[in-house]
């Protein structure tokens, strides 16, 4: 699967303000993202339900993937 767009991630998180609150950061910080920051992937996964493998496939592989 392709990397989830930040727009999709934010939408799944309930919008920029809601996601920012869940992550303990500002919505302005989220607006600067081009992709999910590596240090926030676990938090984003918990807040949105989007698997880390979809958020950052360059860093995480699905189990069983070659």
C-alpha cells in the first residue's frame, strides 16, 4: 500500500485540532508535515488506527513481507 497522505491521516484523526490534541502538539505542527514523522508514528497509529506500515512503509514492513 502507498504511504497514507497527511490529509487522510488528519481526517482519520478527526481533523487537525482533534489529532493535535490527541498527540499533544499544535495543529500548526501538523500543518508542516509532508509525511508522518518517524518519532510520532506509534502515536498516530494509536490515534487513527492507520497501521504504521501504511504510515511509513519506508521504515516499517508488514509481517511476512519479503
